[in-house]
């Protein structure tokens, strides 16, 4: 019965968008208007229908709440200028609102202040009581909480760019006595191989020579993981995808460093030599992953090889240590500013007639038994071994047949509102073996090379209304300007000049950089005072 209604609801949403009818005019309710709650979620077509997912059926049974899920693809959703005005919807899952949007929608009464309903949410209330850092991260300038968060603390997000290389192709060079691999023996071809940047470049040049259709170095520019930041960091600058970090407790833009400019100039030379392809600056992470399955990458940045290449080729790749800077002999890794506490996963619309009832339902998402299934897939789907009771620790099932773990997870896990704090691992949920392997690799080869002491990632910061307005005015534009300059100079016919960098990047964006630095510095100073 529900399958037909699901199709009808999706079809109505798609037709509404295709006909360019405003979302506010579309009735997204199920055809019989009989459901207690209707939640709009952002979901691609490859992901299974939430209404049929066992974890949501179990939640409905336990809570007694009849929640019906309808969908927008990410493109449909991004094209909607007024998502909080969609008729017939009680909540938006995967809302993705910015700090300013959350505050403005809340201030205008479009979305509910969730902190006013905490007496109906024992799990969420307990988290906020025990973790003031989470509470602080979720609050808007008026100290209200307008969204439900995603919290997944594994210690992985600060280091999202491990570097892998094809050891089989290196072995071929060793067998040829090629000078590019002088000093490297076959027994050295294991995780932890240490290479100077110039030697690494020489090896990639030989990959290009002997494997002409390969991609010598692959990454996804600007992506939150698997980006070029640690290549730039190898020049001695604490780079990340935002080009922004903390040095001596001061907010700093990495693009102002001469070392950063030298890295961009070098990347231009690598592009001219066809070691880096233009697709690195245009592809999505899904396209990157699909293209790597057949082993065409000579080397690549990602946080695990197991996702990038097919199972039968995984042993062909080893992890390199962070590249050694030829000038200093040192190794550097920057810190990502990606947060393990993410807001804006779900908002409750003011139009919802029973906010307390819907929040009671979402409160169950914060129990580790449900958080794990929302994050990885249900027990019924095979994501975990079947526990004897809900109190038993959930053990992940790492064997999904011919599917990769990510393919399985993308189809079966809705993601979104969860709480998997650091204390949950090993008690309520066992960490996936691939996540454990990532942590081992980071501990062994990466963390000891991270910039330390005076250099730190930017934590979750709270902003005033005026500061949010300033960030809205300057920050997005600044990010686009920096990324545009970087890509255009790397793929240009000639190398960027110092005057071009200073005039067309630094001076041209001086006002925006100063405003963004000041806003973040003020917020960071308040953060330091608060934690003291």
C-alpha cells in the first residue's frame, strides 16, 4: 500500500519542480492525508526509500509515531528559494542551513526553537547537560537551538587526506633499474614509504611514461576529504580546504604565505607535465571514486584506499608518509576545520501542529542503538551482526559481498541526526574495521607530522547577529575568489607571478579577508574565554 503512495509523493515533487511551480504551491502530503507527520528529506534516487528502511519502521513501532518521508534530490532542494515554506511538511531532514539561515528562520518564526521542547527529549537533554561544548556549538546568537545535530566523534576528520601510491608500478620501475626509484628496494614497498616531493614527482613522471592512460596524481579539489591541502602543506604551510587556520591564537589565511604561493606555482608545473589533470578541479567525489575503481590512479589523496579502488586491486596500493619538503627535509600535514559536531541536520517547521510529538520521535535517534543504524545501515539490511538484545554492543558486518562498504552504506543508511560520541565506541557500538585502520594509519604515519603547538584547527564558534551578517556578505564570495584564482593559475598557459598573486588575490580581496579574520578572531577570543 505505501509503495504506491511513496511513488505518488515523489512523482508529485518531481513534477512540481519540473513545472517550475513554486514549492509553496505544492501539496507534498500523501494522497490520503492520513499520516501524523510528513518529513521532507534530501535524498538521491540511489538511496532506498526511507519509508521501507527497517530502522525507521522499528522507530515508528517503538514511538507509536506515524512519520511519512518524502524527497527532494539535492539539485531540487538547492533550487528551492523557500524550503521552510513548503506546504504540508512538518520537518526538513538534511536541511543543511547555514548559521545565518538558521538564525534568520528562527527569528522570523519559520522554524521551531528546539530548546523550548527539551522536556520531551530526554536523550537530547542529557547530551546537552553532559556536553556544554555541544550545546555551545548549536546555539544561535539569541541562544536558541534551531536544529538537531549530527555528532560522530572518531578523531578522523582533522586528517582527511592520506596519500596512496601504486606499489606494483613502482616495482616495475625497480625491475627496470629506473633511476627514478634509486634507493628504493622491493621490500620497502609497504605502508609508510617515505619520499621527498621531488622523488615522488619523478616516480609519477615514469607512471605517465609507462602507463599513458593513467592519472598520476588524483584528488578532489576543495572537497572536505581527498583534496590537495596536504600537498600544499608539504611546502611548510598549514593548509586546509578553507585556507584558514589558527597560528599563535590568531586567525590566519594560508594564502597570504609565500610558501603557499610556491606550492600553487609548483602545482602549475605538475599540471603542465600532465601529472595532475583538470578533472581534479571539476569532478565530484562520486566521480572520483568511480574513476578509481579500475586502478587507473598512480597515486591519490583520500582517507582510505579501500573506497577508491576495487577489492582485487587494494593490495596494489600502499600508504605514503606525508611528502618530505626538499628545501627543509621536514614533513607537514595541515589541520582540517571539519567539525565532528554538525548542526542543521534537521529542523522542525513552525507549521508542525505537534512539535513535541515529532521531537519525541527524533529524540530516539540519539540512542546509540538507533544512531548506529541511521549512520551505517540497519541490522535487518546486514550492516551489523544481529544482537541478542538492544543492550548488546552492535558489531559491524564488514562483508557486503561485491559491494564496497561505501556503496552499501550509501544505499542503506539515511545518515543525519545521530549521537556517536567518543564514549560510545567500544561500549554501545564497535567501530568499523576500516575506521580502526584509518586511526592506526594516522597514529603511525600522520599525526606526528601535523603542525603542532602554535597551530590549531578552528573550533566550533558562536557568532553574533552582526557577525553572521558580515560573514554572509564576505566569506562565501572570498572562498569563491580564492578557489577561482587557484584553479585558473594552475591550469593557465604560464606560471603565476608574484605580482599577480599579491595584486589579484591578496590586495583584491584584502577587505574581505580582514573582515572575515576579525569576525572569526572575536568569536575565537570569546571561545577561549568560555573554555577558561
